């Protein structure tokens, strides 16, 4: 089972925008709209921030947005804040295994 | 609001069986809208989906763990459980239970996002 591919780390300064990519295949990201993104702070459980490619859970800041093109999904965080520093994971439905996660991306706010 | 809480031993000996239970409170486990999932995270590593179950007992497993995993559900207790046998040090991880959306589409039924997570429980495999 191959995990979705994410960059190991990204960084940005407060107020800037960053984008995290999540590359899959035609068996997962490329064929389904069931792509999710999670934020995880150290020692905490993951928190859902995007579901079905681009939908935000109720009450979540609109600074977080998601999109998809072909086999790649993306998470964009605009107006970067110190509290956004965390690990981010994508996941997707997959025909082979039901659910697959990305390897995770560490976001550093400079 | 729905909450999930994992429980079980924090240490398991190599070759033995890891057993965890997730108790669902604030809502019924017997809903057609959700699966109930187990996800783990080895120390310093990423998330790994283990599997999930529908309240009727239909279950889905990661191929890499399928031969060693059993997920079951107890509607009367509003709980679901994980058993992982023949454990090794590689199974040391934080284990999370989560509520996973179940999406009925035109061409099938799909696993969606995990919107509610337990706090996680650390399981160490060591003699």
C-alpha cells in the first residue's frame, strides 16, 4: 500500500500563503472527490480541516482551502499565523484499500 | 456532541495480541451515516489507516495489516474494538479511534473523512 506523496516540510512567514501538495494516482486522488486534510499539533489528535476536496467543517477558518487537479490535491493556508505551525496530512478514498494517508508535511511559521 | 474514548493496555508483549476498545458517547454507533475507524501513528511517523467497521459488522482493513487485524462492534455497549495479533515492536504506536463518514454514491459506498477522533492511546510492544 503506497502512501500519498506530500513534501516533508514547508515554511512561510506570518501573513503569507503556503500550499501543500498531495500526489496520488488514478486509483485514489485522481478518481474520487473524497480527499481530506488534517492538522495535527504535537501530542494532539488530528483535526479535520478539509473534506471532500474543498469543504470546510463548520466553524473552521476560511484561511484554509483545498483543491484538486488530476492526481494531485492541494491545501492552501492564507494569512499564515503562528498557530498554524503543525503537521498536515492528506487522505483519500482508494479503490485498493479504502483509505490511504499521505506521509505528512511539517509546516514551520518563520 | 459525539465523543470517542480509547481504552486498553498500554503495553503488550511481542507475539501477543493487542486489544483496544473505543467507547462512543453522545450519539449512537448504530447509524447509517458513519463507519468507525482505527488509525495508528508510530512514534515520530505519519498516520496509518488500520481499518473501519459499519454497525452491521461489515469491516474493511488495510491490506498490509489484514492478516492480523480484527475490528468488531458491540451495539449494546456503543463500542467498537480492535484486535491485532502477533505484534512486534513495529506495532508500537499511538492508536486512535475515529468516526469516518460513510458516503453512498451512484456507483458504490465510500469511506470519507474522519471528523471526530479520540484522544489516542499509546501502546508499546515490549517484553
